[in-house]
C-alpha cells in the first residue's frame, strides 16, 4: 500500500524513469506477504472444510469410520495437511503480533513466545505425524 | 494539553473491524490447537468416537456455531484487508465493505447455525 501511495504522490518533476525508493524487504515484509497469500488460500480451504464436516455432515457423523473413508484418498490427506500447515502458521504469526502488542517487557515477551512457539510447533509435528502415519 | 489522560483512541468502524478480526483469529487459532489433539485420537478409534459424541452435545454445538461466525468474519474481513491493500477503490469504500462483511457473516452464519443446532431443535439430543 505504501508503495502505491508513493507512486501516486510523486511530483511531476521527479525523474519518472528512476525506480521508486523501496523500503527494505525484511522479515516483516515477508510476514505481511505470507499473511495475505495464506489468508486467501485459507478462505477456501477452511470454509470448505467446515462446510463438509459441520454442515453437510453432522458433527456426530464424523466418527472414526468417516475419517477412515476420507483418508483412504491421499488427496484428502494433502488437503488436510495444507489446511493444518497454513492455518497453524497464519495463526501463529497472528499471535506473534498480539504478543508484541500486549506483552511489553522483553523478558516476559521472550518467555511467552518461547512457550507459544514450542507448543504450536509440537502440535504441528503431532498433527503432521497423524496425517502421514494413519492406517485404517 | 497534557497528553496522559486525554489520549484514548476512539476509532470508528475500522477499529471494530480490527478488534473483531483479532478476537476471531485468536479463538480460531486455539480451536485449531485443540482440533489437532482431538483428530490425533484417531489412532485410538474408540476414544476418538467418544470424544466426537461429546462434540454433539448442545454446549459444544453452540461452541461450533461460534466457530462458524468467527471463521466467516475472519475470512471475509481478511479478504477486505487484502482488497484495501491492493486496490484504491477499496480504500475509499472500506466502511461499506466492512458493513458487507458483517452482513454476509450474519446472513451465512444464521442458516449454518440452524443446521448445526437442528438435531437439538428436533429434540434428538440434549
């Protein structure tokens, strides 16, 4: 957005052939980009997943047999893993913003992040293992 | 003017859009962590089935409806944020877009919640 604002506000006298001054493309730029891209994909993956498992089927029908039938098809395992991967890291990055906003003391912030990151990554590994190793 | 007391930020719709986005994202993330654990019980099918029976009670069905509203709002408002980032017309109309987000969230959330609560409405579960 900032780039575009600069583009529209350039004085006419400026040399139009020169490239715009770009902000440094650091971690936060990629974080912003990841949130946009993963968010757009998740819009479809998450809403489709919810529709199938909560609207088209009742939650009590999604029993062990339901999972066995579904994961018989590797495409559903890939779908579920993509959803797990994108949702977890989109959510974890969002939580990082929240921690930076509200946990102000450096020591507290470091501890909070250590706990949240460890828990999330352990659960990501656990979920990945479940999807890969499951046998009906 | 002393800065200390009089600087409470009172944004308008944009602030509410942000607040709801943050709360809904936070809730969905913690549900995801819980959901990884409950799905991973699949390797013990009996335990998995017992937990999913539990998901069928009215309290957890209401929780499911909350999840639906949070997902809808967060998805649609996220789409609005992407539009505002990349498209000048969306910046000019961000308030109208947000009202659209709220409208669609409610319009899709109510029938969805009805389907989720239907077994309870029909008296099949308690």
